[in-house]
C-alpha cells in the first residue's frame, strides 16, 4: 500500500501527464521488493517513473 508522500506525488505526476502532456497512463503498481510506486505511461509506454517512500521521483 502506498504511503501518503507517494500518493501526493502520484497525484501531481498523473495530473501533469494527463491534463498537460495528454499522455495515457498504462500501469501504476507497487514494487514489492523496494516499496517504490511504479508508473508506466506514454503512447509508446516510453515514460517510466518510480516514486520512493520519501516522495522522491526517479
């Protein structure tokens, strides 16, 4: 389950991807090994983001 810092960052990234860049989001999941939130987006699925438990985006 994502923590609040990850959810806050997920909201910001999702907003920018869908309403500003008009890019689809294909998948959002939690990596069970690292507890990072993983986002796969873009028309060609070429945009990848990871949100660490402290809210840092990779």
